[in-house]
C-alpha cells in the first residue's frame, strides 16, 4: 500500500554548481553507524565519504556522495538494526536525509552509556552508580592470598521484571576456571544498593574462565556458557540484562587499565559497544572503515584493547585495501604487545609470522572460532594448531549463534567439576539403524528377529565381516542376468576388510571429502578391537566410512558401466531407484488421493470420486510393482537368518505375525540345498498377498564363501513367479514416470487451478504404468 | 491475510525469453523443487506443499520446462521427505553422469531452515529432531559450491522460502565430491540466490485464513516470488522483462510490505546480483500491468501543481492545482518507478511493487 510518507523527510536545496549531478547528504543518529547506497538497479554506489560527526549534533554524523540524478535506496545500520529508504536525487540539488528520518535506529547495548543522540545523558541511574562502584568497590579476593591476582572482573546486571522480585540469590550463575572449578558463585554476592541493578567485583588470577548461567524460557531451562579471558594488569567489565535470570546473550564487555574503572562517556567504550553489535552481521568492516571518528580512535593511543580486538575482527571480515591493511597491521602489533596471551588475539594473529600457537582456549568472539576453523582447513595435515583435549578442542557441537559471542549450551545440571566447555555427548543409535539410513534402499541391513535363529549363530562374525556379506548381497542383487551360484568375499580379518579400501577411491567415488574419509578410517582403526556387534558405542565411528564404502562400491559399478556406454539413455537405468522405493512413492500418492477425496471443500463430487478411484488404482499398482521387487535375505553358514532388505523389513512390520513368517522362512530357506527353488507363497506366508492369491515364489540362492572356499553364509533373493521382471529400459522409464505421477498428484492436492486437469493427467500416467506392469 | 490475490499478474500469458528446452536437449532447463512441511518432531508447516506446486506450475506454464525435467520432492507422511530423497532427485537429473545437463537449474526450497552462519542456510529435513541437528542438514553454500564448480548447468537459480534463525549447526554437503568440471561445462556458472529471510531472521506463512482458504496456504516470500515471476507490476524492468534484478527488488519490496501489513517482521536477504542478468520471463508490451493511483488533495497541496514522473522514460504527467478533497487519478506503468513531485517538497519515490490493491487512495498533505 503506497502512502505519502510522514515524519521527518529528506529536504533538497538547489546547488547550481552541481550541474547535472546531484548530492546526497546522509545523516545518521550515531557516528558508529554504517551507511550504504544502491542505485535504481541495485548496484552499489561508490565514493560515499566517511561519516563525520555533525557539529553541534551530539552523536549524530553524516556522509556525502555525488551521484547522477535518479532514485537511490539508502541503508543505515546501527547496533544490529538496519533501515532503508528510497531517496530521489535531483540534478542540481543537494538532498539531505536528516538523522531523525531513521525512526528507531539506535545503539542498543546493555552497557549504561552516558551518551545520547542529542548530547544529553540519558536518565539512567545505572550510569552514575556503575561509575561509582567500579571506582570505589574493593574487589573480593577469591583465591589464596599468595596467588597472583593480577586481573579484575566487574559484573553489572540490569534488573527488569521478575528479577527485581526474586533477585540474584535465586539465580545459578557462576564463574568457573579452566579446570571446571568454581571461581566465583556470583549470585551469592551482596546486591547493590539499588534494586534496578546488581553488581559484583573480584580480583582473580589472569587466565581463562567460563561464565556459566542457568537460563530459563517458557519451555526449557539450560546452562549457557560464555568464555571469558581476564588479562593481567587490566580490568574487565561485564554487563548483562537480567529478567527472570541473567541473559548472557545480551552481554557487553569492555576493558580498561587496572584502577581506571568503567567510563560510560568514553568514545572507545561507545565504539566497542557498536562494533560488538555489528560483528553479529556479515559486513562489520564498514563500521570501521566508514567512520572517521572510529578510525581516529584506532589510530590514536588505544587505552581500550578490547576495541582493538573488535575492530580487528571487523576489518578482517571485509575486503582488504591498502588503507585498512595498514590500520589492521598496527592494531595487531598493539594487541600482541599488550595482551598476546588472549585467545582472541591469538585467533586474530594466526597467520602472522610470530603467531602464538598452539591454541588452547576458545576466543570470546565467535568470529575467532571461524578464523581458527579456516586456518585449520588451509593448514597442511598434522599442523593442527589446536591442543588436543583443550577447552578449545571441546567446543564445537553445542555452539549457539544468537550474538557475536562464542557461547554454548549445556543441558544437564552442573556438577561443579565438569571441564569447562565440555559439550554434551550425543546419544548413539545401533549401527544397523544408521546404516539403514545411509545406504541404498536395496541394501539388506535390517536385522531379522530371534525366530530366525540369528542369536544362535555358531560363529559370531565381526561387524566388518558382516558388512562384507551385506555388500556381496548388494552385488548379487544388482548383477545383470542370472543370479550367481556363489560369491567370494574377503574376510581375512576386520582390519584388512575395513581398511584396505583405497581411501581416495572411496572419497572420490562416494563424494565424501578425503579428509573425512581419512578421519573415519583412522577412528575405525583405533576402535578395531571393539568392532563386534552389538556395540552401539562404535556406531558413530564406523557408520560414515561404511556408508562411504558401500556407496563407493555401488558407484564404482556405475562408473565402470558408464565408461563403456555411448549415450545417456542406455546408461540411465544404472541410476534407477530400487523398486521398493517406487512402491513406497505410489502408496504415498495413493494416500494423497485419499486425503484429497476427503477434502470436500475443494473438489466437486465427481472429482472426489475420481480421486478415490485413483487412490485404489495407485494402491493396486503399488502392489503389482512390489511383486516385481525382490526380497533379499542373508543367512549365516548354518542357515540362521541374519538380515533382510528394506522391502522385507517393511512387509514384516506391517504383519501381525512377523515371528511366524520368519520361522517359516527359516525352515524353508534352511532346508534349501539347490540354487533355484519354486515354492508356494502360502507355505511362507499364507496371509501375504501372494499367499492369498496362490502365487508361487522363486527363490534364488547364492553361497557366500571366503578366500579359502569356506562357506560363510547364504544370500537369498525371493520374487513372485507371476510377476514381471522389469527390463532396464522399463526401470529407466519408471524413474521418469513416478516423479510425473507425484507432480500431478501434488498439483491436484495443492494447486490453485481446477483439480480435474491434474486428476486426468494422473490417470493417464497410471494407465501407462499399468501397461508397463502387465505381464 | 485475506488479500493474497490482490496483486494480479498481467492478463494472458507472457513469453519465456528464449526456448527453455530445445529439441536437441542442449538447452534443457531443469528444476529441483523441495517442499518439506510434514516434520516429525519440529513444527509442521502447511505452506511448503502448495507453494512448491505454485512454483512447479510456473515452471511448466511460463518457465517452459518439460514436466519430466521437474523433480518435486515432497511427502505426505510425518518425517518425509528426507535427505536421501533430495539426492535421489538429483541422481534422476543425471548428476552422476558428470556431464553438463543444460542451460539452467532452478532449485526451490520451502520448509524449515536455519542460519548456521551469516551467509548460509541449513535445509532441515522432515525427520530432523530437536537438539540433534548436527550433520543433519544440507548447507546451501556447499550445494551451490558444487554446482558452480562442476558446471552441471550454465545457470543456477536458487529460491529459498525458509527461516534463517541463528543456530550454529554443522551442515553437510551433497554426497558428491567435486573432481573436475563436468564434460561440456561452459565456463563460469551464473548463479542467483533469493533468500526469504536475512541473517538470523524468520520467514512467515500467511495467517488468519478461513477454512475455505486452507488450500491457499502460502509463504509470504513465495507469494511475492510467483507474482513477480508472472510479471506483476513492479517486477518488470523497462524492457518488459522479469529479470534477476527486477525480481529481487520486487520480492524484497513486496515481502516487506506484506509483512508490515500482517504485523510480521520479515525482510528478505539482500540478494547479490548474478554475474550476468538472468531473464525469467518477458511480458508483451500490451500486457504490462497498469495501476491507477487516486491522489486525494489535502490542505497543503490544494491548488498546487502536481507532477508524476516516470523515472525510466522521464515522461512527466503534470496536473493543475485542485481544491482540497478532490481526487486526481494517475495511471502508472508496472515496468517503471515514478516520482511524485509536490512544490516545495522533496520528491517521493513511487514503487509499483508496494501498490498492492486498487483503487489505491493516497491522501496528500
């Protein structure tokens, strides 16, 4: 809805000297803001000047640019907020966008800053109180008086809502050291005189700490952890917003020389607050390079190294140029000199010749973690700068990214002794479940139940050996022509089986990164002694590489076939989906048609009937197609059934009597002594669709033996004899036809247009499938 | 929102800029359309299914794609579709053949998303579990990287209608490893991405639908996207093309406007222009939509001359002063931005993209 704009608007004055050009003057409420302009075609406008403080304008600043006449989209960013507006630049005119036109663009920080847009300090009792407390308070000594307490920490919390009533004593907020020992239980500290805030101060040994606070929301509670590094000879000031509990995501941080206290009216403090907010975004560099006052602060005598840290991160995130490179290099030199032990400084200077490595503590700013990660990725193998088992190495899985800070969540109660930064362990599943999710749908990876006699297997096999047999079943299933009578597998030992695969081949063909494959192989090798089933603890270590091996083998077959083919069409059937997946898809679409049939509000009665008929038809086609698929069963050398494929698994799951079916299968297959056998379906399962219609089942057996010829197991393929075996061309066509069926069905369900056309198209596709499946 | 259809596309059909699929298959355009709404543990979404179908319909009717080149990945049961179904669809597009497949690949996604980094999107599969998202979601950047490096298609167009709330999950790449550019790949891949939400932000579905409108459930971004692709006013450039630039600008403006009307906070990610402009659709000149603005003269503008200028052609429409309360009707073309010039005031930009209903009454000062 177009509305004539209200409130303060841009104004123009004629400047004849501009000729055909136009000038834009962009005022913003604060000199730490960042501005950007794009033209009518979204092209960035170059040549925007740095923001200069407005004379008599308090904290406001302005930037200028000359442009061709036209419409421009102007963006201002401050404290994590972004606003844009269209401005018309007229030829021969100077157009000024007043700071007041940016409604609500303000620097939001938990620091009690003494500055405001109009230069008048805000009415904030915390400003004066923090200034007083940070200079007057005698910090508590928490350690042995003999220990060198060369760092000082102030914490200030602004209380709002429930926190005023319950107060800090009800909170669980602690400072723990690198060993996980409690350095300070902060909430026990005496509250301040005013009930609108809370403060405490401590003298501590310099070093790494974690601020750990229990946070609550409507639905859950958890511990949020925030690393802090206290530098010797410096004070660190932490500010938080608190409601029902302290909110670490709102943390502001600042540093000053010991004894200086917090200076709420200091430009460096304000700049640090603004840069922290900007660092949560992608182009924080503009906040430094686009503001003259910011640059002035950084080039002058820097009494606030934390501003240097933030500015260095901001500049590192933007495109390098000679001017900023010079400033950045100077900042890094300053930081290395003043606080070279700080993890953020170490992260910032990783690529410098005199970098402090190895790294042991996580940087306070998340961008530092990204720098370390990028450095690791680029470093040659074996030159990982991160100390094994260090606090830094343990940070990773539980990171939360709702601010610029490095922070992670712990969900279990604190025990006070837990290593700082140790993430919660991830529960593991059984290996087979994971494999089933990772492998081709046709793989026989589903363990069969107790009735099959699996538990009584005479010769327990290692996990790797069983994988080798599963892999053999895959090759038998996918072989062209007759099912082989025997297949040889290499079971010379888990190590050989698992680790003799060529890593590069696995990585290349399976599409998994070589580094990842190497790592997984390494982890498998480390745990090789424990690779017996069932040991779910190994699942995480082995599943990736096993899946990669499977995929590699499968794809290697594809690649070898593909290389001998002349054109795509004949090769495509090698990429075909297992029939059971098509069956599943057809049943899904039948289900969709039933849902549609019941949606009386959007269909005519005739369309509703048509949808119902199509549901029945697709179900019928699914059943026919399912008959074309093969059940795969793997048995051990004594005939105990070990694994089945997904189709068998799903069919058993849908039965009331799976144990009975397995028992019948066990008896029938265990007694089979020939390669091919035809049995009545009702012998195996009287209530199955095949059993009910009196069909016969063809069973093909392949003997699995090792290099010495010793029988290691059997692979059985079962298929209804009255069902067609699909040709490669038909499989290829199925791959095209099923997505078309899905598209028509989904269009009938969700499309804005009349469903009749989609239902008719779906009927045509079903007709084609019907013809294909007719024997 | 009940006025989702108030921004009608131009009447009749338009023209795709060039044949999307020629007889030789050299110019084949393909699409992978992923709709995930049936989350097993996360909040289910109703918009992805209908939205994906709207996009598929555009692909077929206006984008010029063959139906068999559109791979729709969706699911009707909780926990579907999963990652392997996305991979399966790519395999069906013959990604394993290591050969250039065609001119353009569209990738559309509607579902839950996360923002693992400021410039990435994690695609959350339907079987994802709360608190166990590590190494579960495909990372958009890694997917784009693969397509750009391989040259599977000459152009890659990505539309993502999902949230990007910050959660530092480790994303996973597609299970294909880049070795070398695909056979017959044609140099640098031109890619264009439009994300429904900025870094750390949410995207929304329309709200407050009546039961009869349930089938019209849709995401705000997709609503704007489809209208834009169909050539809505404000989405067309001065050459009457819906291009990557004009579409991006339209969707950004429209989403912001619709979100504002619905009291939601959604701003699309600032799109980066592709290396070469992509033309999605061309509108015949006679079908360029026109919009009537009713300027209602206020006390300060009574008796003053009012001018409306087309910023593309610079054509000026000048009206004599009128008494307070009278109405001046101005027609603007949907393929240009205008400025409203009132004496003694800074001109105001009129973007057709935000004029979403007619008659559009604009009270003047």
